[in-house]
C-alpha cells in the first residue's frame, strides 16, 4: 500500500481532532480493521456504517472517514460529503492509482456486458497485448483466473485487482461496470480510456425503483471519463443513445449499428446458421468480411461494440478479425452443448425480457423444428419484468416454466406471474410448469427431436441455485451433459404428458 495524506487527497474536507490523517490501510468493513486502520462509515442500502464505528475502534481503527463530525469518538476524523466516493478514491490512491498505468476499458449496459468484454479481450490478445479482465464470470489479473463474486467488485477489490494487473505486466484491463457499481461509486478514482454502453432496458428496478433512476446510474459512467475518453454508443438502442446525448462535445463518440449505415461501425448480415454467422463490417471506408461462431444478431452487435473499443485504442483491423473469429465460447452466453443425433441445445444467461427476446429471435432464425424455452425468474428481484418475460417467451413453440433462483419467494407464485404474460400475448405455445429446474430440463430434452432447439435460459454460467438462504450446487450445462450421456431424451421409454 502507498501511504496517503487525506488533506492532500481531499483538499475540501474538514478534520476533527487532527490537521491531517495519513492512511496506509482503509476498509469499510469493521471486521477487517486492524491496528492503525481507517474505517469508512458508509451509509449502506441495508446497514448504516456509523453503527459499526465502535466495533471498528475495538478492532484497531484509529481514524474515521465520515459524512458528519462524531463528537462521541475522540479520534481523528475526516469529514466528506460523500463517504462512498471518497472511500473509492482513497482505495485507488492506496493502490497507487493503477488505472494510470493501464488502458482501462469499461462496458456497461443491461445486457451484453460479459460478451463484449470477452470479445474485447480476445481482440486485444490477438494484437499481442496482455489483458486483464473483471466481470460476471471470472476475474483475470494477467496470471491467475479466479471466480467472480460480483459483476463489478467493491472499491478495495477493484483497485487491488487493477494493481495486480499492473504488477503482472498487463497493458489493458477490460471491466464490466454494473449499474449498482456506478450508483455506489465503486469505480471512483479510476479513469477509463474508452467505455461502451451496450443498451439500457428495464432491469434492476427492485434497486433503482424506476427506469429514469436506472438510466441515470448508467449515465454515471461518463463521470469516470476524461476529455480524451472515447464513448461507444449503440444507435440501435434508445437507452444507449440517451447516454450518448450526455457525452461531452470534446470527447470522441463512436457509434455502432446493425440498422443505420451512417454509424461509424456498421454490419450487414450475409447469412446465419446454427454453426456460425457471416457478416460484413463497414468501417472508415473498409468493407471486411468476418465470420463468428457466436449465435444471434445481438452477438453481432456485441462484436461491433468490442471492435469499436479496439479501434478507440488504435488496435489494427487484423486483430479485430482474428479476435472475433477465434472466440468460440463465452460460458453461459449462447453456449452450445454438443449432442449427436439429438436437438440443438443452448444455455444462455438471458434473464431480462429484452435479452430473452433477442435470444429467442436468434434461435427461431436458425431452428428448422420446434423451439423449446426453459426459464424462470429470480426471486426477491424486480417483479415487474416477469409478465413481460412471459409475453416474450410466447414466441417459442413450447414454454417450460421453472425455477431460476427463487430465494425467499414461492417458485409457483413466480411461475404464475410469468404465465400471466404468456396468456396475454395472444399466441398459444404449449406450456408446461415444473418448479424443479432439473426435471424441467429433463422434460424438454426428452421431448425435443433432431432439428428442434432447446433453450435453457436465465442462469447461464452459474454453478449454484439459491433456495431460501441456501445455495445448492446446480449447473445447467452439467445437468444437460448428464442426460446426453444417458441418452435421456429417448422418447420410446416414456409416456409424453401434455
């Protein structure tokens, strides 16, 4: 850690019981305090940090970052307006401001963050540049890969990860930036070389309360952009364009589109099959044919976003082509599960109406037979999206409603709320309910034939399922592979119940 003067870092702060505070260790968790720590008393969504000041002191904290003087604490205090933001900036300073030694790229949006970051990493690595990654599936510091706990980690973890990337010789860091992270100032203290806004549709309204607040949170990524930052906007998405409207006139704006030839990066689809998508990329007068094994036009849009980030960093077209064409798998993102003489099987993380609609549309295009859609909705999360997900799913031929992560809710109630939208859609797919997700997957695989497609949506790469407060091992891909190995879809041994 790098010793930091709070007087120098926060020149407009007030100080109690001292003229300055020098910090070598800071934390917002009282349990992690040690002798000489500074404790940041953050006002959280569930707990107030000030409630843990005495615990922090008992564990060794000798200084405090607070939003108002605490006369009951006869110890040095730094008073700032926004403790969350100040703490994140302090974490960056304690880590040596690692974003200054990296080309930091950020991707935000409702859907597509993971796919765009993985595509961007593939392109940068094709240009022979060492690249770190922070995101929903995994974190990679240039040497070691570790499972991810949050799409965007907290400030201390975020800055520590960037610092490890610098130590490992990374040239670039590609990061997913969630709306929660932006609202909570987790990336404050960092400066992005380029950012991309994939789309902004309805999600996380259980946290943000309304779409306007959610959009405002997404716009906050611009607070972490300098005048030299390039902002990539998707012209095909209204929400992304609304963020683009707020980009400073001195910043470079790069636009991508599948619909508007006037975009800086424009793509035309040549043909789509279950095995691959062929398209032509138009950029700065060049017309480049590219082939991707990733399914769906939404993934083509993701390719354009990743290419735009690469071009913003001055990377060559050859790296863009190689990176896109060599990336064959993103775990849980339109992931193909191989099977001989059976249906096409896809596992996808789609858990919003918009993502589910794009996924279903993509699969309808390349499916000769029936499309089965197995999905649910997360418990204790935004309930307003459930009927809309049902309406979207009605485009499938067979809809299998099941559990996602029910948490503290009754999975049957969640399924009924989704089914309301199915019935309102005006279409009439076959509907089956099975709260046990493993049995629901089995039901679909048994009935699907060669030429059909089975979409297992909602959980993607996740390896657990949350029931109540318990997390149990559960992996959609592993469940499917078990049934493939046992040839469990053989219909002759079973009675089909409709």
